[in-house]
C-alpha cells in the first residue's frame, strides 16, 4: 500500500508587535471594538515570504485539440481498473460524463485542429457514493502510486479532492449537508496547487468590528491608480475589508492584512494589472496579494487573507449622524501621482 500525498490546510497566524504605537481613529456614537494602540506599519518581526507569479496559464485549465482530448480519454480509461472502492466507481462515472460533454462540444462546432478548453463536467452521483469518496479523500491512502488527496474546510464550504495521474481530478464542493457539486477534470486541477485559500484563518468577532471598513468598491474603482482605504483593527493588527457575504444572522468579510511596500518581496499590482494577472493565469483568481493600497497616505501591499465572521449578527447599522475621527492629515492624491506610476507599473 502506498500512502497518497495529502495537502494539509495550514492557518496563518497573525503576529502583532509593540514598536512605535499610534492612536487608532474611531467613530463617535459607536463603541470601539479594540482599545489597543494602533501599531501602524511597524511589523519588523513579520517576515514576508517571497511571492512569485506562475507562467502564463499556470492557474488556468489547459486547452487541447480534439485528437489530444481523445488520447487523454483513452489513456484515462486504462487507469480506472487500477482503482478500488468509491473512487473507482466515481471516477469511472466521471470519465463517461467527460466523454459525453466532449461529444456535445463537437456536435455544436467542428473544432478542426484548434486547441480549446473542455466544458465543465458536472458529475451526478448518489449521495452515498459521494460520502464514501470523501471519506477516502480524508484517509488519503491508495494502492495507486502518485495519488494526491486534499481537503479544505471553510466556514461555508468544504472541498474534498483526489487526483490520479493519467486519469484526472475529482473535486467535491459541499455547500451544505444536502447541497454539493462534483467536478471532473482529466488533468491535475489547480485545486491541488498551493493556494492562498489554504492559509486562511477564521476569526469570530462582532460585525461592528469590520462593517464600517468596507472598501471593495474603492479598490474596484481605482483601476490603474491606488485606492485609499479604511482599515479595522483586531488584536493589534489592521486589516482591510474587501467585501464578503451575509445569510440570515451570518456575516463575514474577506480581511486582508498588509505591510509597508519596503517589506514586500514580490510583484505589485494596481486593480487593473491584478485582474490582468488573473485572466492570464499568472496568479490565482481572487488572490489579492501584491495589491497596492494607500493607508493613511502611506503605500501598503496586501499580504494575506483572513475571514472575519459574526454568526450571531443582530443587524448592525451606523448611527445616522456620524463623524469620522482622525488624527491623520488630509492627503491630496495628486501629490502621489509620480509615486503611483512607479509603484503600480
């Protein structure tokens, strides 16, 4: 028996420092969630790991010609008999579904010698078979050499995946106990690559901690410039609120930590150039690392994501008459035009 390689999900830990504290601005009429002093950009004890892009298309699904797809399916069919258990049944079913989906594509259009991407292969199977497959993913062991199993658990989503060399990948997304989807890819899917999502930590706080710091609109509207963003604090560290979701009494936000630009080791982006990197597959879609923002007039770079959530929200709302307290001066964005051109290029 050969143990399959298993990708463990690691939670990134926040680290605070006590160097050169600065006061944190607050809101009148609303209690502050944190009373600690603002620690600003002084995180000398936090080493930022090197961040690099992949080659173009590194995060994208591959494109193949019709002849190549047929060869892929033929090679995959030779591997299925070597599997056992739920994986054998589900992969066999998934491969047939992929062949059928490919046949539909050829019926719609004659592809000739052109390379193209396969349509999504949605695998329908009994819940009992899917449950058994997920158990095998967690166990992470197989008689077939080179099999990879990976499990990622988030607040609102659980993902189980298995990759079999020369056969492909099965990835199960569980949104709720009775709501899941199964996707098949006749190659090693990007789910098995190390993702920024693998390092996300989850922090339960009151909604009021992060609600007022929403800035996804500012980032999206910045285009080739650099957005000036508000921040919120938790345990001595500041974060931006890049948007999130709500359902019933549940609220969450994607909270990105940041560092001074001098401490960043990797490429930097404006909103436009980061979207371009996603589209070209050089970085993973949704990965905000390297995005330039301006915090209290200083250039900063987003470094890592956490999920801040409130699962007992009671409908937080801002006071009608609210003034922003700030000890920071007003900054003229035009003063930074030359600086932004160089930093976001």
